[in-house]
């Protein structure tokens, strides 16, 4: 098990789910080389899909940018060792409630 502790930088997840995310990341780092970000992300995604239903996304790396829409209570961004982790459950189109546009 890794010695380092995860630092949560932003989240709207319940505390128990945050712990699941950081623990899944720690297990993935024990299993895969730190440079194999794709396998690390896939491992975390599969754990969350199994535990919380399909639709989870995971991004892992040293530096990345993103823009996304997530389901309420399903987002966490944290760092562990030298990597950053973004885990969230995406919203389907039928879940989104776009604001009505004002008339022209």
C-alpha cells in the first residue's frame, strides 16, 4: 500500500464515496506502473461502475484540463503521490435541464 495520503482539492461526493475513490486510486497505483495512467483510470472506473452503477468517468495524469457536466454528488478531484485524479458520473442528455432562452 502506498505511504502517501490523498489530498482532496474539490468534491461534492459524500465522505464515504470520497474514501472509496481515494482507496481505489491507491489500489490502482499498487497494481500498475505510475506512468500507466490509462490502466489506472480504467481500474478506478470499473470499481465505481461495479459499486455505483454505470456511467462513471475517470481521468488520471500529471497535468490535464477538462470541461464536463456531472451528476450531483458524484464529483471528486484529488492528488495522490505525483498524479491528479478526476472521478465523476456523467449526466445523460435526458438528465440535463437546460435553461430556457429568452425570446428574441
